[in-house]
C-alpha cells in the first residue's frame, strides 16, 4: 500500500503520550514534539481520513494507556486537533481526507494551569 | 474547499467557537475573544482606575493568556490599572521551577513587574519537603490551603487592590459539579461569583469566567504565546480529574453544557434554613477562618509537631499522635523554622505603603530623576529619595528579590 507523508506535532501535554522513540526524531528543542511521519494512504475508494490517522497514531505512536488518547471509538475529548493551522472542527473533523504534507497538531487541554 | 469566516465573510475560518458554533477567522476570533473579556470586566465593574491588580501567574496556558489580554485591554480601553505578575512557588522541583521560568520570560515579554512568593519563605516548608514528610496521599490538601494564603500574602506585600486569576468557564463548571457532588453548599453558593472578597483582604476575580478552555488554548496557539504545560509531579487532583473528563464528554455532545452549568450555578438559591458558617479570623495568623485556628495553621502545626495527619479530614491532634513514634516525629521537623507574619501586620504595612505612595505621587520625588511610582509601579524604582521606592525595597529584600 502506498504511503502518505505528513508532519505531526504533539504539544501542550499531548507529547507526553507519545513513545520515546519519536522524541528522537523531533526537531524541536523544547518539550514539543514535531516530526515527519508516513501513514498508509488508503485506497481510491477509501482514502485516509483523520479517523484512520488517529487510529494509526493510537496503535503505533501512543505509549502506555491508550485510553488517554482514544476512548470509546474516538479521540479523547479535550485534545484539540489543528490541521494546517485550522481547528479541525472548521472542516470535517474525523472525516477530513488527509493530504500529503498536511501539518497535523494535537494540543492537549487536559491538564491544569 | 476552505470555509469562510461567518463574521467577516472574507478570511478563511480557523476556529469553530464552542459557544456559538460559528466558524470564524483569526482576526475576528481575537476581536470577539478580547471584547467578551472586556465586556465581562466592565459589566461586573471589576476595577476602578488606579487599581493595583495582580495577575496570578503560574506559567500555564490560562494565566499566560490572562496576562497578555489584561495588558492589552488595559492599554486599549485605558482602564488605568497598574498590573503585576504574582506567582506562588510551591517548591516542586521538575514542575514549578520550570513553569516559573516561563513566568520570568512573560515578565520580559509583557514588561510587567513580577513577584514570587514561596512556600518555603512563608511557611518554612516546600511541597517537596512536605511530600517527604506526609507522603503522596494528602499532599494536595496542604498545597491548596497554602496557595490561597500565599496569594493573599503576596498581594499585601505589593499592596494590591485586586487579584485576577485565570479560572475559565470549564474550571468553573467543574467546580460547580464537584461542590454539588460533595454537598458543599457554602462553596457552591460562593464559587459562581465573578469576584469574591471571601478572604477579607483582597478582592479576587475571574475575568475568564465565561471563556471556554478551547478558546483560551486556541488564543495562546494563534498568538504563539509562551506557556508551560506539564502535569504536577505529585498526583493530579483525582476528583477534579473525573469531573473534568465527565464534563469534556458532555461538552462533546452538547457544547453549551459548560455555560448551562454555570447558569444553573448562578441561579441556585440556598434555602433559608441552611446555616452558612460565620467568618472570623484565625487567632494565630489573622487569616480569615470559620474556625478558631485556620486550616493552614492547623496543617503547619501538624507538620511541625510531626503529626502530618492533623487537619486532614477529621483527624484530631490526639488521634494523629496515637501510635506515632517520637523519633520519627523528630526527623520531619523543618530545617528552617519560619515566623509567620500576622495578616494584620501585613495589612498595616500595605496601608503604610499606600500612604507613602500617595505622598510620592503628589510630590513626585522632585529632583531625583525618578519619574514617580507610575513609572516604577512601586517595584523597580531604586532612587533612594523616592519614598515609594524606599519602602518597596525593604519589602522586597526579605523575599530575596
């Protein structure tokens, strides 16, 4: 199956959910994580949507308790998703069809100030 | 196909507002977010011109956005406020030390004077040493009780009129639910007020009371604000954690849930036959307390006598000491015992600072080159003939500033 390369960012606490091996690939000096990642592109009839990308992240990138990231069939409420600088709720949310070179950010809000 | 902003119909939408469901662009979002906070401030008449306002600053997203927005609104609408950053250092290594670095950067970025008060200076105990003594089970009780007082002490040291905190709509909805679940009627009635004078000395308010957490995070994100985000190393507040997740699940189904809960909380009326505790002051430290001795003093006494369970739940001194070994008690005494300053004395000093500052304002330190307290805001001026500067310097020295 062909692959799609996207940029993933995990910030504001979301980076704590990601396996250490991806930390090494990050080009950020601070706690933020940012790296290029290849995901299976899906097929012409069933192109890769955010829904599948999130499941891919859960299965391959998230460490430990997966419930912290994904629960009851969806991304944990309280984690914001930004696609190319826009709130994913502006577009189609989980139905958004992922494009090559998209920048996809996960921002956690589930911690105190 | 990118969507257009539903307000200006020109730019590309970057955010769906949880409050209204509108999809809006960055410029419109900044404008509505800032205007709504301004409206909250003016409709509740939170400030008077000339007020000295401390921004409770933790380095986290809420207080960082609050500091940015307060500075911006103060300039945009000429509130006439002197703004300060006020931080509490609980003494939690690997957490608060890092977040305070963020506050120090904010101080430079926003050009606001910063005061840090620490548990160690105020109480002789850092959270690290408290955890060493009491373990990880009840340490949040100590931290919460000490923090409230610490902010008030810091505010009196700076002679502030007002403290603003970054509590947002999501936080408030959680607090309302938690008070309902715990049957805490006094707190349930108090928690919804935008401003409280519950501690007797300084008014506290929450300008973000109606601001959704999502919008605060998006604001910080889009403005590229520098904030710190790590969970406290000592067990997160478990009860609030459940309330938070429960609320987030509800919000996903129905975004207005958060404002609806706040609305409910605001409209609740306590039946006439519910007796609310009467407020008086602690006979040891002068802090407001419904008991003879306030919670902080009870907890401190427990720590100092080596009975750290004292003041937790309903444990009395006698019960706490039963079965405790004297040798073990000795071992957890603080390394640096601290004489707590009585609140009445702090208030007196603050009043003295105020009258000296007034005198300085009228005579404006002629001939010394000091442009007066408006310039130094009472913290930075080093001109020895400026009375405001002279007395703030003495106040800052004990804090190691």
